[in-house]
């Protein structure tokens, strides 16, 4: 299996810092890097810093694990709605499955997502946890 | 655009087919379709194959010529179409267009998937490739987890209950018990569904379509030629195809599948019918919640009332609209690439009147609805016993 | 060694992070059939455990982000150096500081490196930031001290080795100071008290040899060396924060140095969260900063096996009252906890060999 480091590196900083895209014409924000606005089709899309807090829009506890999460489960996956209305998919951490609720306020956390292999590169990225910080 | 008819169908038994390889399954279904159409294989002018991920499951790409070769379709054009679980529904559409356009007179279309040569966790990872690899699967979302997110919102927004989801599984298992080619031929109860292990809360094992090997094939020809091959051609009256965002989180309301709404609108318009005119439908119950949402998005009932519709028994065989008489993806099985054409096989048999114990009485107009991923693709076809 | 008379080299931001999981000593003892009586001397009740998706890098990033929260006047673009001290970084080759740099949005023109000196890699990072800020090489430096402390299964270190860390943003005559450095004094010798060979998963140590010839000798030498240079005595300090390998060594060394117990207890973490290795005394410092008053003086003395000690004299300014509440306090992390048993501890740590 060829290493995937270039593919991970292409999006690493966006995933660490929660950078998204914003259309300068219609204002639509998205999580991924876009060169065409998915709402209005404009090519005037720029990278922006997304808000680091939001609420849980929906959640599930995953018991049937994909191969990459071997030994890790069960874990909580959610769609999180950020303060500006954009939604993204992320794991909810530092929370017991019984305590997750729709509408629960959450904040950005920096966590291990996975690794290529024991000797391969490590992937980090965003997850969300119940709010702890002050600002 | 001229009219197109289905003149032959064939399908393998769906299930864990340990002794058969991908190519064997397709050839088996194709040979049966040729026999059903009373047709020589050298009459086939082109081959369209739906397949999701032979590369991941069995290390094989370039599936089109592989199967043309194994079917001895010498030098015939062979296409592989991929749209996740809607692969062969989409392949069917391209095959239909090939004949409708007048480019070809006789075309074979099918789907095949061989999923059991890898472990269940690996299959879960492959399935997740139907979603956004960088912004959903990368973070740990699986396909059942995505539909679990949808189910939870449906509970909260409309008061749908886990028991209502389970009723979909109960119905489809009951239907599959009458289908000799179905993967599962045992009935279940609501209690048994809710007691089965959790896959992604609130979806249980018995809420989710299984891992399956299988193939299904149909032969299409122009309506003028149809009577040469069969006394009971089934005509394509209309279709609708739509795409939607790849990621679930990019939809404003995840309890509705915009691609289903749009595709069905196009299909009804082209066929000149309304939802209430559908007698029998093979819908995409990749998960029980998907069937309930499909009732709503196809216009069989109001938004949010899908749970009530299954609860009142309206979609049983012989009900207001008979849904998934074959057993659906849940109980007939879901070899990802084969499902779309498998749905066609069932509707054709229903409209011919040859569906045996599963027969929907007086079925005149049928629908197949095939969904890819979390609704990023939807392919709908409407069939009739009579020409348009 | 070095006295800074100008009061201009200061911490302008500080932050910590401690994972949520805890394991009680009893659980570990139960797994190994160890008698609790034998463990009393450690004076540790429970320790933090990293979650299965946490590592030294994730802790470093969280601590760094908290430090930035307390330094709103600092833009990541003004950070000229990021140094991370650790003995548990996940890559033997690839600095944690590179990932922290990307995670906080540092510019490409930045100095990055990791420091290793057992439990004092983090204070080394602080020393470098002080030196580079004072020499005008950088406007601000970010020093990080974090570890997921390793311990051999069944060894006494399992009762104290835990996970956590802190970060500090340091500048000279820049930004809004929280506490300034008065002086710094280091000692180092070749003392084999605790080590980890390359490619070997768990550290080994010399048992009781880690006490007098290692911990006590170096902490006392650095502390007395610094106090002599500053011409100060224990009475001149309000707090002493020594390295905390367990709950008894720091109290003992403070006593031997002539500090009353009331001066070492406020910064003492190890009894309830264990030993963060590089993150240990730096997080003790943060705990003190969370409660100290302007004008109070802190003696910070780290200890790294191998062995050496870095001592710092730090004076709190009124900036602390403006900035203290801008990020979670150490106490907030201490109080955020979920208990697990040894079986989960072993799974989260990846200690089961396959």
C-alpha cells in the first residue's frame, strides 16, 4: 500500500484549524475547499476561519466499526451546526453516549483521527467536545 | 425518442455466495436473462454494467470488458457505471437511453457485486466511500451512521418511532420469505428487530440491509422489436435522475432526500402519472428509515407521515401501494451494484403477473427507486404493461 | 547564572490541558496484586489517563491554544519560535512543534524544534524562548511542555505516570505581561537515574537511586544556585513549584530548601493527576498563576532525569488579573474527570502487545 501522506497533507491545516470556504458573492459557507460556490456557482470563493463553537444537530453512537477504527469503539458521530449556520460531520468526544443531546453546545477539539499504520503517518483533525473554554 | 421494453430478466440467488466469483455471478444472471428472452447472445449490441467497488472488494476494475469477455460478447461496447448503491439503476438509465435514442436496438444491462471476500469492518470502510471521503468518512462516519443521523432527526422532527422503522423490516422479511432468490427467507417481529444488536444508534442490525453477493440482468430492446422475444414485454414509461450534495451535512434538512423529490417529479411528469397511480414499487430500503422517507419524498404520503403509512399497513402486498414485494434491500439482499437492476427484475415479474406468492394483484404500473450513498444519487424508473 | 534586571522578559500567555480520564491507584494495584500499604509513600490517589484519540501532540495543541486565549494581543503570525519539550512525542523523527505550528496558524518563517530531557524538556523550551526574545531574534516564542508519560506495565511508575501539559507565550518588552522572569539557573550532570533506550517502548529506572543522587541533588543545586545569584532566601518567595514525580518528593525538597509547606501545596498536582513528565512543574506553575496575586514571587524548579534541573524566579504582574479568566484553569481540568478501570487504561494506552 502506498503511503497517503500527500493526500493527508493537502487538507491537514484546514482540518486542524477548522478553515472553510465562503463565497464572496452570496455568502454561502462550506467546510471543504471550494473553487466554485455550491449555492450560486460563482468562482469568487475564499478561505475563512470558521467559528469554533456550535451545537449538536444530530448524533449517533457507532457500534459497527469500519476497519480503520478497529478497537476504538463505540464512538459518537454527529452533525455539528456551527455558530454561523454551517454544518459539518465530526466525532463528539469527552462525553458519554448517554449524555449527548440535540442542541448540546460544543467546541472545537484537536484529536487523533487515525494513522496510516504503525510506521506510517498520523492524521490529526477536528472533533468536538462539550464546551470547556471561556472565550 | 422511441419507446423501450424489457424483454428478458435474470437474477442469481442473493446471499453469501462463497463458491462464486464476481464474473460467475454476472454470467449466471445474464444467461438466465437471455433464456428468458429467448435470445441468442450475439444479438446483444452493447453491455452496461453497474458495479460499485469491484476494485476494493476483489481487486478488479475495468469490469465492463471483463464481463463482455466472459459472456462471449465479442468486440461489443461494454460500459461500467458507478453511482454507489444506485450503480445499476443508473446503468439501466444509460442502457434505456442507448435504445431510446435509436443508437442500439438490443442492449443488456445488469449489476453485480461480490462483497463477502473481505471482512465486515473492511466492507464498512468500502461502503463509506459512497459518502464524502475527505469530510465524512475521514472523520469516522459510516453509511449506517449517516442514516442513523437522519433517523434521529426524523424522530425529533416528526415523532417517528423506532417501532415504525422495525415494521419496515417486518414487512420486507415477510415478503422475502415468499421469494426463493432472497437472501433471507425468515420472518421477524418488531421485538426481534429492536432486540438485535445496535449498528449505529438508533439503527439495529435488522434495520440495515445486509452484505450480499449477487447479480441481476435485464435485456432491453425497442418497443417494435419486443414481441419477437416475449409475449409480455414491460415498457419503460418514464424516468427521473437527480444528484444532490455528496455530504449529508451540506443539506439544509436531512430528513428529506432532495434527489428523490426531484427525480420522482421528473419521472411522474415524463410518464404522465401521479404518485397514486403507482401499484407496486421497489424502493431503496438500504435502511428501514430510507423506506419511510421514500414514502414521503415520492409523494405517497405527506412529509413526516411515513411512519404512520407503514404502521397502517398501506404498503403491504395488496395495500394502497405495494412496496418491496421482493423483500427489498433489507431481506432480498443488497449486492450494492446489482440492486438497481434487481429492482427492475421484480417489477417486470410483477407486471407480467409471474411473481408467484408475492404477486400484487392487478399490477399495471410499477416503479423502481434506486438511491446512491446518503441520497447523492437517485434513479427512478416507471414501468407499465402497456405502451405509453 | 543569569539575572534579568529589566523585568521585561515575561510570560504573556499561559495555558494547560489535562485529559478527562482518571484511574485510581487502587485499580492499578488490583490489576497487579500490589498492596496499597506499599504505595502510601507515593502520596498519589489517582492519575490522569490520555483518551484513545489523544497523544502528546493533541495535548500540546490544546495547551498552546489556551495560552493564545490568554494572550489575545498576540497574533500567531508574530510567533517567531515554537519549541516543544517532551519524552513521548509520537514521531521519533518529526517534531511536535511542526504540527502545533500548523494548528495555530504560525507563518512559514518560524523556528521549530523539539527538546528532550526527560521531565525537563519543557523548561528547556522556555529557556530558549527567553534567550531568543531577549536577543531580539523573536517577538514572541511559544514554549510547550507536554507528555503522555510512559510506564512499564507492573512497574511502580504506573502509579504516577500520567498525561497532561502546558504552554507559555514569552516575549521581551512585547505584549501584555502576566509574569516576568527575574533569573534562570540550570544544572546538569551525567546521572543514569531513569532513561529509555531507542526503539524500546517503556522507560527503565534505578529505583531508589532516582531520589538522592538524582532528584534531590539537582533540584536543590539549581534552586540554591539561583537564590544565591539573586541574593534571595525562601522567605522572599511566595511559592515553590518543583518537579512532581509523586506527591511526597516535592514536599520533601521544599522542606529541605527551607520553604514552608504552604508554599509548595498550591502548585502541587501530582496527588490527584499524577506526573506529566515534561508537563509536570510547568503545569504546577500554571496552577499557581491561576491563583497568585500581582507582586508575588514564584520559584519554579524542573527536574529531568539523566539528569538536570532548570530553576526560574518569576514575579507576577497585575496583568494576571486581566488574563487569568480567558481560558480554563488547571483546577477546571482537574475537576473534569471520568474514572476508568485498568482494562480501559491498558486499551487507551495501547499497552497490549499483539
